[in-house]
C-alpha cells in the first residue's frame, strides 16, 4: 500500500510540468498602430488584417448556456 501512494505521488509530480510545445512569436514583424481617440481617426478594417476566418459554433442541447451569473474582464 505504501508503494501505491509513492507511485501515485511520483505520477502527480511528473505530470505537473510545463508543456514543451510552446509557440514562439517573432514580434519584430508586427506593425504598431497608434490610434488617438481624441483625434477620431478611422481606419478600414481590411487595412488592419490580412485574413479573416469564421468558426461555426455548435448549438446542441447539451452545451447551451442556461444562465450567466458573472462575467469577468481581464
């Protein structure tokens, strides 16, 4: 029984590791767009993005949200 706890503890310890397949981004190729809200400058949306993809959302009976009690913004 002592060995079962030890094996479970070791499995838990080694499973809590950071994923190694992280995505590296090259931020030097990004363009900075400074928008002054007081000036009211307008830019067309297609000048800001190069590609738009839409994802169709599922709406099955078992995954609908019934009631939202709290929304957190970060």
